[in-house]
C-alpha cells in the first residue's frame, strides 16, 4: 500500500508542504516550473491523494447510492447501464444495493448509504414499501433522492417514470382492437404504484370500449418478477375461466410463465389465448411464440435519473434552491407473435 504524503514530496524537493499542495491543485501563485517539478516528483513517488481528506475538505464523496428491488429483472439491468454510463462521465462512483423487494432491507440500506456519506441516492421502491418516512428523513437531512420506476407520490422529490396507466390502457386497447374481448389481467401486488396504475389502465380500457369489468379475471402476482407466478396463475385461470381469449401481464417474466404453461398444456398462443407482456425483456424475443409487449426505456430512465440527481447535488452544494422534476418517458407497443393470429 502506497503511503507517500505531501511532506515526503516537499522534503525531496526542499520546498514547503503548502507549496506542494498548491502546485498539485493548480494554484496560479505557483510558478509553472515549480508545478512541473512537483507533479514529476509526485508521479515518481507514486503519490495518491487521500480521498478521505479530500472528501472532508470538499464535503462531498463523489459517490452515489442506488437501491433497486431486484437484479434478475432485465429492465433494471438496463436502468443500471444508463446510471453507470452517465455517472462515470460526470466523475461519480456508484454503489448498487438490492432490496429483494423487502421494505426493512430497503430501509436499512438507505441508512447505510447515508452513513457512508453518499452525495445522493437513486431508488426504485420495493413491493412492500408503503411507509416512506425513511426517504423523507433522508431528504430532510439534505441528501437528495430521485425515485425511478416504482415511485411514491407522497414523497416530495424528483421522479423519472413512465405513464403506467396509459401504457396499460394502450396495451388492452390494442388487444380489443385485435378482436379479443374476454381479457384477463395478471396484476402485481396491491402496494406498488406501478402495479396500481397498470391495473387502472387495464380497467379503463375495458370501460372505454364498452366491455364490462369482471373482477374474476384479475389474478394477483405477489412477486411480479417471478415467472412462477405467471405459470401458476395460468393453470388457475384456465381451470376457473377457460373462456378467456387474452391475458395482459404485469411484466414480461410473468407473461413468459404463462406461455410456458400454455406450451406444456397444449394451449395455442395466440389462437386460443393471446398473451401481452410489459417491459420488452430480451427473453421476450427468445420465448416461442415471441411476446408482444410494452417497450419500457430502462437505459434512458437510468441516464435521466442520475443526471437529475447530480444536478441537485450541485445545487445543494452551491446553496441554490432545488426544483424537483417529474420526468415522464414515452413507451411503445412492440407487436410480436403472441397476439397476432
């Protein structure tokens, strides 16, 4: 481990520690020749600045914390790619934590990030999170937080989202326009806002097209990143409501579980039952039949969220007022084989 200090450089050159420090920081009252000598000696002695000391002096760590519910989800992988690319460009290190869809773990992780003095936090909430006091407390302590994808309307901070209700409305309207009438919905749990909004979009689309809403056709997937939920609920619905002709799923992974069961049970997709997913995972193009889905711009969401966060970090550092933003990114339907007869 290299432990070269400023005093070692100063002693080697026969100058003061203050002069060495100023030279390395580019102060204009240090001559070019002296600065060149200092830099050359620093390189020769493999001098590495003490980041802890720099952090204490500047009151920033150049570190951002990210808490996501799961890494298995292709969507979150895309979000992380966007975050990491932009953060690196702007000189920030990223700490990534996974809450495993657990509120208590999410709460503990946020406290840990604040303890580690991160400059700001990006979060997508767990399915269990219905108390937001831990986030509000962080914001009150001047740690900026930006929420993305799974957000809380009751938290006063910037957010980067899609219009889940509109995307779901568009998906179900697409199915209806294709001639499907008995459309089921495999929804997420009752807490996450995106699960609520996708359910509302599904319901409104039925009503807008004169189709009566039937609560018996809504099945809850408590773990909406698990294809087992899709598989098991597909078994149930075909036993209980065999007259359905389409299913709109909360995520692609749930939809893939549905198709897996249908393939094993000899139920033809889409000839007997069409399947519509949400997110546009890579797996949606590998499953047979290929999955019609909503394209959710994960990379752009991550890129946008970290850009907003870094700007807010700068505003707080310079004592400028922080203006929170709600950025809504567009979605689009990707039509594939699972809905086209």
